């Protein structure tokens, strides 16, 4: 596996390609249960990442539970980490060894519509079938891949993996990790609870077992005084992670579309399903102590804010002598602001009952009966997203970034929000998002609470060549 990206402090960042860092303590030399399995690059060309990827069934043990039947990419949950740099061509030779059809959607990546892995442009890959995905990484950032068929079931079963694309302006750090935040709903026999009643569907699937990189009761080692970069993605079906690390402040240096011109600090970091956040901190715990990374309650609607805080992982400060004088970055090259769009597209999100069944709607219609948004290639549109429902919805757009223009009529700063592809639209609120649709084809947009998307809260943008 080749390592790409800028030079870092190699004495303490020896396993970056696996998604983790190390320190000089003996414990750090042991196998790291949070290390993501790197893909095997079959191509010697330094500008090509060529990978064979198979979806197949396996067994996995979550903590002390009985073994769980799961679906995997290359036998692991999460699937292998794809590491690359801007400009690399990626070739994924995919084989479906599952008992049902599937596809792969490359969440957040700008690519040809025929490679996006949705039924709008691709036929299902049948059991035993193959498909070759090929495209170029245009943007630095953290992305992820997952199915786009029976998405709520297939993702919950374990089909998800991370993609890290490095750019020319990466910060120098002591330790970096890619952390995939997830949960699963396990039954007493270790099997997954696949089907939900309407009460559970309303909020989306929330599990009873929290996972970090597929691991329960995870421990993240940090060296006191070190500069730490955590690249976070929420791959859960419905859980919003509201992260707090006692004694620390998150410096948000990037979001879905890469680094921010103006990083900002926050005590709590709210991440909806599908969102990514790139954060840094200075590890300030005393050597040989432990502090818990917490998921605090967050009211996203329907009185959901009453649950107790839950431990996501344990942060263990190693016994090494602390580093000194580490600084956090306060600026990066910014993204260019999109011009104002002269045409507006109303998108109204809601929920309700149709023929005795709970449904989630776009403009009062249930997908696939939602009329498509028609755009000419290169056209700008102002997406006027209004949430009329009683709960928050993470709005996700395939194939393009958008920029947040307004929240409830208040202008927003591009410097501290950057390019996004997934954003929380709170209950009874509105957002205006501008996007340039410069790639022809049929593209999806939907709520990224997967039960909501499968329940009808999804639409298409048709970009006419």
C-alpha cells in the first residue's frame, strides 16, 4: 500500500495509511483495533488506485454479544480504507457475492453520473455480478462508500467504507485518525434487528451498540500535548452524534467538501448521518489517564432529547512525556464562492400517513412520484429547502457540492461552512443552498436518515446535456 500526501512528523505518525497514528510507548506497538484495513492497490502507477472489492457475507463479534451475521466489503466492517490524492484515477473492480442485488454509491464525490451507483443511472448488480467503477478524485476531503439499494438494510448489515483524498494544503500533525461512527441494533442472539415499526422508523434506526471503526468499547490512544487530527464520518442509519470530549475544544478545520478558510471552535460537535467533520485538538490530559468521548443527548424532534449521554470511546493518554508548544491552524485556502442563482427550486420536506402507512415526502409526494428538478448543464440553482416536519432531516445531494446561503433568512459565512453535500435542516426551518450542476445525468437528493429515504423522502435532479 503506497502512502500519499505531505510529509508529517514520522516519528509519531507511522501508520497513517491505516487511518491511525502511533506514539513511542510499548502499548502503541501492539495491533491497533481501530486501524482501518487499507485497500490493496494493484496498480504500480503512482497516480492510479486500482482495487478489487467484493461484497460478501461474514460473521462479526460486537463486544460480548454472540457472533453476528454481517455483510462486508472484503470481509471487514467497515470496509477497506481507500487512500489517494487529488488527481488520482481510481478503478474499483467490484463483485457482488451477496444473496441480493446491490450497488456502490461514492458519497460526496464529484464523478460521472454513470458511476454514482444509484438506480437513476445504473442497473442493479445481481448476485454473482460484477461492475467496474472508474473516475478521478477531483477534491481533497473525507468521503465514504455504501450501497444505494435497500440502503437502510444493507448499510446496517455492515456495507460501508471510508475514502481519504489528500490535497496540497494538509496540516502537519502528530497523529491522525479516520473514525467511522456507527451503531447497530443487536438482538439477544446477536442478529441484527432488520425491520422496524412506525415508531422506530419515524426517528430512523438507532442502535443499542455504539461503534467506532466497527469496534465496541473503543480506546483511542493520544500523547499528551500532541496535535491530533480526527477525520469523522457518521455512517449510522439514523443516529445524530453530538460529540463532547471533556477538557477539550474541537477546532473544526473542514467539513464535507474539504478544509475551511476560517476554522472555528466548538465545545460540542453535532454530526448527522452522512456528514463528515475534520477536527483538530491539542491532547491536554495528563499522561496515563483516561477521558471518555461522549455522545450527548440532542433533541432532533419528537421528544428525542431525553436519552442519557452515552460513551462513544475512551481516550487514553499514553505514558510518554508530553509534547510542548503545539499550535492549531487558524486558516486554510478557501473555496470560491458560487455566483448567485437566478432560478430557485422549492424543496419541502415533510412526514405523514398515506393509506395507513408512515411516509416521508418531498413537495407532498413520495418517491418515485416526486417530479424531477430540471437543470441545464452548468446551470446554477438556489435550492430553497423547507422542513415542515416535526424533526430534523439531513439533506444530501449527490454528485455536487452546495454552499449554504441562508438559514431561516439569515445570511451565512462561506469561510466557516465551506462546500457541503449533507446538511441538517432543523424541524420547522428553512435553508437556501446554491449549487452548480456541471455534470450531466440523473442525480439523487434525499434525507440521509436511511429509513426516511427508503420511505419516500427522495428526489432527482436531471441535468440535461
